């Protein structure tokens, strides 16, 4: 559809590595929940923790985006404009998927 030339097996192997930042984020969040459970205070220590947590989360998100683009670049041999087009098709579908699951209350947070 977008002119990609690659093997599905190589794509799946590299795509599995994109879950490393996600797993790190979930383990880190679980660990930090045990150490410093919410609600965090408005004190200086609580605000510093929140800022550090946000920086770490954005860093892992950037890592995930980088792995996504490198996967498309090297496994499917897409150029920059093809990656942009794939992303422009992929993101609305992903948002629709999350909206549907949210409507079905699958993503409902149990403690909220």
C-alpha cells in the first residue's frame, strides 16, 4: 500500500523490541507506586518526584517513537514521507480503536 519492501518475520522481531520501553514504564510505575503511593503532596519533594516522573515518562515515549520510526525505516525500507503517510493512516485508526474500547468501558480505571 505504501511501497514497503520487507519481511514480516523481521518486522515482528523488531516490533517486539518496541515493547521494552513500555514494559519498563509499567514496571517503573508499579515500583514507584509501592514506594510513594498517590496522592502525592504539594510539597517540594512531591513536586520534584512528579517532574522527574514526567521527564522519565517522556523519555520512554521518545524512545518508543524512535523505535517505531526505525522499525518502519529499516524493516519495511520506507523513506520519511512514507513513514509520515503510514503514521497519518495508523493514528486515526488507533484513536478510533481506543475510543471504541473506552465506549465499551474496557479501559475504565477501577479506582476512579
